[in-house]
C-alpha cells in the first residue's frame, strides 16, 4: 500500500528515526529548560548570568549552524584531546547524537523562558504555605510548584515541540538517515522529487496532527476547571433530556 516504487520502507524507517530524534531531544531539552529557568530565578548572580548567556547565545544561532558546529567541531575537539593520549585516528561523532545535542540546546533555551514565566505565574503565597506546613524545599517543588508550573507551561512547550519536530530535518545535512534524507535518496534515485517530497510532507503533517491531539488531551487533563465545566454541562444536558422525556 505504501510502496512508492520500492522506497516506502525507507520513508517509514526514516520516520521512526525522526520520531526517536525528536523525543530524545525533547527529554534532554526539558531538563535543560528546567535547569535554565531555575538558574534565571536563582538568587545567585553567577547562575543568572550563565543562564542569560546560554539563552542569548543559543537563540541567536540558527539550528543548522549548531548541528554543523557540534558534528564537525566536536570531532575536531575529540581528536585534539585524544591526541594528547597518543590516539591519532579519526574520530567521528554520531550524526544522531550531534543532532540531539543541537536540537536539545535550542529547545532548552526557548523552554527556559517558558518555564521561567510559568514559575513566576505561581503565587508566592503557595510556597509560603508549604513552608508553614513544614515541607522541605524539594517537597514544595514536587508537590506544589511543579504540577502548577507544568499546567501553565504546557501550551508553550507544545508549540516548541512542534517546531522541534520540523527542525529534525536539519540533521539530514550531516548524513542522518531520517525522513528528510531518505526522501532525498528516493527522489534522486527515481527522478521523482515531487512524489517523495510530497510523501514526506504528508508524513510530517500526520505526525503533527497526532502530536497536536496528544497535546490537546494533556491540556484538558491538566485543566481541572475545564473538566469540571464540561462535566457540569453534560449533567445539565442530561437533566434537561430527562425532564423532556417525562
């Protein structure tokens, strides 16, 4: 069904690598974003300065340059370090992990600002209430701050993840066999670029639709007020239908 002149399996394998790349970068980017936001809200000026330098530097450099710099520059750096220990062979960084590093740094820089604003939206009185109850700082963070921050930051993080998913195509320039590269290989071999690039576009669109549906479900699950309003509306409708039936 999805043959495309025998290249359909390549597009499917490339799609799996794209999804793996996006999810791995998301996990690492979320961690960087949390660390960056915590540093920006820290009372220590050094941490605030480092976090500001990180977000300013990463957001000011195109992701494509970051991929190229990490892939080629990282190999040169490793060879320079290993040369001190007598190792002179060529060292090549994995295309996958070079892409993960570049995309994670970019996602983390934007997520830092999203998390920072979400933290600031939480009333300070709630943390003070936790302290009054004798809760430790880590308990206040896990039980009070994090759940509310997550609900506030989720829409912004969802948009960032959709951008991240499309940016995975940039890693194809260093030879990763993702969806974009496999589409290029198939288009070059068959001389039918429109067919395979259109197929790649449809796959990207399908992934976006699925992710959007998941994000909408997460937003609904994390919004108690919306769930209560919908439940109340459903109960009111049921009462009206029951009354009309009687």
